[in-house]
C-alpha cells in the first residue's frame, strides 16, 4: 500500500480520472439545463385549470 501512496504515476492517473469524471458530470448537467430552458421557452401557459387559489 505504501508504494501506491508514493507512486507519482498512479497519483497522476487518479487525478486525471477525477478531472475527467467532473468534466463529464459538468457536461451532462449543462445539457440537462440547456434542454430544460429550451422546453421552457416553447411551453405555452394557458388559463387557470381550476379555482383552487381563491
């Protein structure tokens, strides 16, 4: 276990993997937010459906 903690190559691979995972998550969330805003602009809001808030 001591070798993996001090091995620079292993540590750099792990840091690279973490950066890739964070970047992939960021891209995924950006796509979801962009899709939500796209649908939000198109959606038509009609009149009230009921009289719940008198």
